[in-house]
C-alpha cells in the first residue's frame, strides 16, 4: 500500500505560544511511537513565527484513523481548541 502524507498548517494565537509549543512537542513525541507512523515533524514558518506546519508520513489510512483516535491526539485537539487562528489539513500522496 502507498504511504500517505499529511500537511497540517496551524496558525496560533500569540498569547498561547508557550503553552501550545508544549502541546505540540507532546503530540509529536507520542505520535512517533505509533507503529503506523513513519515520520512526524514539527516545523515553524520563518516569516510568521505563529505558523506551525506538521509534516506527517503514514503507512496507511488505517494508521491515520488509529492515530486520530489515540489519547494523545485527542488531548492535542482539545488542547489547541480556542487557541488557534486557523487550521488546514491536507492529506496527500505521491504522484511522481
């Protein structure tokens, strides 16, 4: 089966930067332990330090679904609620 990738772009509210960086680190550390995860990286935009990009690589859609039901992902989703300005999630696959 072909790997799936996710690009999650999150723009946070400035007043929550310190708290959210801790939440980001926790979800990254815990997600990297999942058997269906190939890589999970947190990046920060150079021009906008409030913009974070999570680059994810997964073995399958099933692995993504399992991740979305994990306690650490649910804690992440609830932890960012009300503390971000925007969230865009794109699931992509390699074409060439």
